[in-house]
């Protein structure tokens, strides 16, 4: 259990999550601007893309960490949640709601699953 390897793996996962979130946000905002779509029509698409993003971030973390993918994916998700809570509370002045906590719980499970798959697929090479 090398702390340096885990730290790099988790950072790669977080960078993947935020890069994908940035790209998806750009695409969604362009769709909202230049088409007749509304936020309501894309709500479930955005939720599904959020879960996919956390899964891929956990997958990357697990693949880089090469062991205990569930733990690396969970830590990646916890750090993501902490960053979101801090941004929301300190930057926007609003508190974390119960529905957001439920989503982030789902994000954690998804990232843990991604981490497990990342470890298994990376160690088979």
C-alpha cells in the first residue's frame, strides 16, 4: 500500500471527474442556448451523465492505484463531495440538502464500483 501511488491515483480520478464535468457542462449549455431544449427536459440526462462521470473517475483511480479499488474509488468520491460541499457553502453560501446527500451517496457507490472494475481490468494486462 504505497501512499504516493494512491495519492496520484486519486488525483488522476478527480482530474478526470472535473475535466469530464467541464466538457459535459459546455455541451449541455450549448444545447440549451442553441436549441429549444430546457433544463427540465435534460434533467435525467444530466443525472445519468453525472453518474457516468463518477464511474469513470473511480475507474481511472482504481486503474492507477492497482489495488483496493473500492477504497480508492470511495476516497475519490469523498474528496469530490468535500470539494462540492466547500464550494457550495463557502462560494455560494448555501447548505447541503438531503437530496444532494442522496445523490452523493449514489456517486460514492458508483465510484467504488468503477474503482473495483478499474483494478480488475488494469491488473489483467
